[in-house]
């Protein structure tokens, strides 16, 4: 599943079947795991967001995310969230992907994780620009443990461009 596919999904409380909200963004840990989801509903001037941590997510699929109960929704200080998929200063989406040799292989357009492995990230979808995406398609960069999110770029090992797979 791609993280982009989770954005906008309704979130339901399995105790009573009530829709709690919609997924606004996905929270990531510094060791590249899905840490939770951010829900819509942050007020413009509030320093807090509504979030559900990964351990409170019962199931997820193409139509909805299911959580234990409404008590799983927590308020978190936005400033303490270091890594997200799409929003905020710690977002990964659209960051350039650079090898340790200074070769730019594209920009992050999506992040893959395997539902059967839980919250483990398995790869990054790389865009090399609109025209290239149309002509060649986007590429998949399989995840390795030595990928680092820097302040302004995602840093990958040397020769990562040779590991890109067609999507």
C-alpha cells in the first residue's frame, strides 16, 4: 500500500462503528516505520493535532482505517512531530533524493509499506519530473536501513540509482 492512498480515508471506531474523522497525514518514525496517522480537524491557531498511534490501529484497507475506540485519538503537540509523509516541516513527500556521491535520482512522490509486515516501509516511489514520469513512469527505490531523511533531502547510499525498479 502507498501512504498517499491512506490520505483521505475515513477512520472508524470499531466499538460503535462511528466515523471519527479522515486521515490528513501519516506520521513516520525516525527508523522509517509508520508511527500513526494525523486526523483532519486541527484548528488554524492550535499548536496541537489529533493523532492515532500505530498500536491503536486495528486494521486498514483501501476503504477505511479502523481504530480501537475514540479514546485512541490523542492530542499531540505539532512541534514535537519530526517526520511526516505530506505536511509540515518534517515532510518526506517531494524532497529530493540524493546519493552520497551527489547524484540526484529524483523526488519522493510516495512511500510504500507492506500491510503484511505491519508498519514497515518497503520502498520509495521516485519521480524524475512530469515528462519523465509520462514517458518512463515512476521508479521504486527499495528501502535499505541506511536511507536518511536530512533537513532538505533524503540521502541514499552510493549507486542507489542502479537499484531503481520500474513501476
